[in-house]
C-alpha cells in the first residue's frame, strides 16, 4: 500500500513552490525599493504607501517575514498532512 509517485511528485513540487515564495517576495521587495533605499528616488507609486518611505519598507518587510515564518511552515505542514492522510489507490 504505497502512495503513487505522481502524488509524491506533486506534493514535493508544492512544497518547493511554497518554500521559494519568500525568496521571490524578498527579491521583488528589494527591486521595488532599491531606488528609495539609495536616496535617489521615491517609493514606487503602484504600491500602497504607509507613512514615510522607511515606514512603508518596514511594513512590507514585516509582511514578508510573516509569510516566511508563519505561512510557509503552516503550508508545508498542511501539504505533508494532506499527503499522509491520502488513501493509496487500489492496484
């Protein structure tokens, strides 16, 4: 009664995407505020601002940290639980 390998591959792909999400968010945040950090420009106008540029960067950094330390572990745990609770296919 083994799980099929397609199911395992799908769950591993899901875990890889969830784990890569914080890195992608951090890179996007860094790209969005690189001009503001250097003092050469303002914060991008297409992102909502919260007070000063520094407060806005801090708010988005805290949001990325929340995704990293709350969402990712919960999502990986949920994927593992879902995989573990799957009933194997009858052969």
